[in-house]
C-alpha cells in the first residue's frame, strides 16, 4: 500500500503501466472469448502477450529512469568537484536533452570558477611564503596543514615537524574568542599578537593564524618618542646656544683682561661642543634612505680588515652575499667592532652565516661585557666615560629599517655576542 501511495516517479510509472497492461490483456482475452477460443488457449496467448508487454514496459521505464540516473551521476561528480565528467543523455532532444545540456553548462561554469579560485588560493599561499611574519593554517579538524618559513621564529624548527599537529601541541590556547600562547610555551619570550581569520579551501573551512611581534612595534613607538624629544630639545638648545656663543665671541674681542678672554673662550668652546652634540643626536630622528641591494660579503670583509689592525680580528663566513645597504651595514659593523675593542677586547670574531632562513651576523668579543643590557639601546645611555649614547641606538635603527633585528647577550666566560638577523631577499 505504501508503494501505491508513493509520490516517486518510479511508482507513478509502474502504476500507470500496470493499469495499461491489465486493460490490454483483459480486452485481448475478451476478444478471444468472443471468437470461442478454448480456455487454455486464451490463458497461454494472454500470458505470452503479458510477458511481451511487460518486457516492453520495463524497457520503457528503464530508458526514462536512465536519463535521470545519468544526470544524478553527473551531479554526484559535481558534488565531488569533478567537473570533467559529463553524462551521455539517453535522449539528446526535448526536455531530457535540455536538462543534460544545462548540467553540462553548469559543470563548465563551476570548473571555470574553481580554476579562478585555485589561482587565487595559490597566490594567497605564495604571499604567505613571502611574508616575514609567522602564519599558520589549520584545517577544520584543527590540524596544522601549512605554515610559512617564518614558523621557525616561533619554534626553531621547520613547520613540517609539526604537520597535522593540534594547536595545543604548539602551545596555543583559545580564550575569549582569541588565540594566545600558554604560559609554558617556548615562544612566550617574545610579545606576539595573534590575529585569526577563516577561509575556504577545497570545500573545507580553514583557520588562519597570523603572528605579529608587537615588541618591534613597541620599540618603534619608543623610538618615535625619543625622536620627538630630541627634535624639541635640539631646537630649544640651538636657539639658546647660538646667541650665547655669539655674545661670548663678541665680548672676548672687547675685553683686554686675559682672564676674561679665557673664560669667554671656554664658554664659546662649550657652546660649539653642545651644538655638535645636538647635531649628532639629530641623526636619530631622521629617516634613513636605504639603498638595499645585493652586496658581496668578500668585499665587505676586505674593507673591514683594512680598518682594524691593532687587535686580533677573526672572520668566518659561509655565504657569498647579503641584501643590505652596504654603506650603512659597514657603519654598523664598524661601530660594533670599535665598541668591542674599546670594551677591552683583544680578540674579536666576526661571522656571517645562513641560519633558519635568515642571514646571521655575529660579533663576538672577549671584553668585560655589560652590567646593564636593558638600557643599551636607549638614546643618551652609555657605559663609556666619554660616550654619548648614540652608537647602539643608531645601529638598531639601521638594522630594523633593513627589516632585521639586533640582540646583545653577555657571554658565559667573558665579553659580548652581538647577533644581527637580516632577511634573505
């Protein structure tokens, strides 16, 4: 009874064919009866007629259903994102033929859209690879499926070592709809801000985590504050020193007292010294015009060798070139080597290598080291008796404008190691 009440196409065809067969066989039997055929003859002939008509009806229904089944197979292929399979229509004309033609057009349109999307996704992944900030991609099962080379900045290993790993394995937890590192995670020694986004790839939702080291942003804000202070101080001090210096020089020509002349000469000299002091610090508030290009490491080393001769300078390199502004990078290395020598070092090692997808430059000395590493990059702070607190701040400004980083650490035995990381362009 349920089959008879079904609203499917199959049940509708079967009901109509069954009624038609019963009507035809009944009518044929009646005609044979009117012609006074024997009962068994009527049964046999009617049975054969029912068999032939039943087979014809089956073929009729099969061809109709086959037209839809082929369409369903093509729809299933589309659902599986296979747009190159087309169902051969059972009827090439009419409504069924039009139906299959529309399916073909739909598949071609979806194939074009998928090709465009794949190109966009490819460009997105290429862009991710070019960025120097760590970016991680997790699939809808929260498994790591992709990351860029900057992943090593977080975990000191290639991301492939953590393929299919969960966020928890990487020390990531989600709190209040935002991701952050667990307190026990190794990467919490840097101030990372984690931004999240979602995108669809291969019909699956993917989680995109972008890690931004806000420590550099904080340093940039601090640097801007110092630059503003220096600009204001420089302006006010210059405005005050210029008339004082002029007045002292003018008075020295009018007095005949040797004592007064010496005093006025000291005032004028100190004014010139302060003006020079302010001019030096004004360099910290200026934007550098870098001309970064591919420079030869050998040429850089030869130029440095010619500048320093009073101590042992050991050089070890394993790369042929760096991407930097040669003049500014030379100035940074000269400042660092000079600082090491002035800190009592008689043995200094300069090494340039490729480490974790970056160029690592290290200056290692055996001097007396630093008692306070936290304030070394603060302008006006110096550990030298005659220092002015410019050198290291200027060096960090140059390196960060190269999109690199600089770090100073005291050695366990003696001296300091200065590590500079520069991106490989």
